[in-house]
C-alpha cells in the first residue's frame, strides 16, 4: 500500500537505523535525544534523558525524527546558556506542517519518535549539493555555494559524487535525495538523506 511504503521509506532513514558507516560520515551527531509523543496539534516530551542539563551547553538545533524546523524558514536554534527544557517544550509545540506529516510514520506504526538535538552548524561558509541516488546511479539535483567553500566546490564535486554513491550502496536499493556538505578545506560530509517518495506515496500522505 502506498501509505505503508511511504512510512517504510521514512522510517529507514531514522538516524538510529542508519548503518554505522553512514552515521560516521555525517557532518553532525546528536548531542541529546528526547523521546516525544503527540499532544494536540504538536508534540511534547514523553521522557527526559537523565543527562539533559538545565542549560544548553552549546548552540543546538533540533530534528523531529528526520525533519528539522528548516521547512518553517529557520532552524529555530537553541542558543548556548538558554533554558533547555522550556525551549524544547516550545519547539515541540510549534512543529512545521512537514514535521507533522512525516511524524505519522513513527506515530501510526508505534515506532518511538525522538527529538534529536544537534550542535548548531554555521553554514555561511559551507556549500551544499543535493544528489538523487537510485539503482541507475547518482544524479546531480542542485547546489548552493556559500562563502570560502564556494572556491573549492568545483574540485569537490567528483569526491562528492563518489560519496553519494557510497551512501547509496549502504541504503535500500531505491531512490533517495542525498544532501552533502563541502567545507572550506574541501572536505565533504553527509548532511542528511531523504526518501524520493513517489507521487502515489505523497498523495497517501496527503501532501500532493
């Protein structure tokens, strides 16, 4: 069924399910993870981790499952020294439409849904390139050049394509959108992976 296949594709990209080499290739790793549950039109913490400090130790941003708040126009960072629990509760009460839609894969299958808090990254000097990977190969989608990394992005395109192919080899053999970062020193890292959902799956989710 289209809805179940959409759920399967989304759940497969949960960071807790990614193969260790993909986690190791990622630009960022979760600093804290909070178990959450649905609450009205938003979400709320279900359990607080024992090691969660009262204040943010570094600048942080959150992802609900695999979706950040970027779809709402901002990553909605939690700044260093800010009260962590109140800020987490506020973020969860204000999910984007995309987050509510994607979260269905977790909620409707009884899969634990987590808010992952990552160290905030300043992307003003980091360029990004999106690739579509599928059983036919790796295909360029789009690029965003930023700051000093823009000077080395051309040379980094071949290594980035190779990295996208390596990522794809560790994923189920279907279409994905792989977003990669290029740093000013030319180093490339994995930013995130999203499923390339088919039109029938998008319709089943109610987004097309």
